[in-house]
């Protein structure tokens, strides 16, 4: 198991975390736990190795499902989003700072990471969270 957070987020862009051509099987959002669970399976049906990705303390996510490049369940890329390219984290912290939300649990914006999974369909799944648990 590999844990990814703000101190080592760049590892997502390395060969150590390669989910290219895996099939996106299941997305489960557990609201009470603020957790997103992804289940991925290999392209080769004879390989039983599955990939599990858990996004912990999720603060936001966005997904497109338009099949821009044609219908496909395959993952093209999994990327760590640099601070200057982030969209979810700055939007949430701008909202928090502009309004007084006494129950908002957001901490320091540097404690969160943002990632994007691009599918071979041209769609994207963008998730902002505190950490990621990868089970290979």
C-alpha cells in the first residue's frame, strides 16, 4: 500500500503509480467518511491483479462523462495537479474566505492535493483530498 499526500504528491506522476490502460470499474462516494473509492481492473482479462484507489478526506470532485473522443472505459493518465493548475482547492478556499461558515472543516490549503484522471474517452475525474491510499 502506498499513501500519497501533500508531502509526496508528485509520486503520482512517476512510474510507481501507473494505471494507464486499466479499466475504470467502480466509483463509490461514501459521504459520511468523505471518501471516494475507485476499483480498477487490468485490460487483460486473464490478469487478476486489481487496483484500488481510496481518496481520503475528499473536499470536492468533478467528473465529465461526455465521451468526447469516443466511448471507452480505459484510463489514459493519472496526474498530480500543480498548485497553479488547481481548480477545486482554490475555489473552495475562496468561498470559505469570502463568507463566514462556522462549521466548515477546511484547514490549510497546502494540506490538500488535487489529481486528475483522464480517460481515453477524453473525460476527466478531478478530485481534491487530503490523502490517497493506493493498493496495487
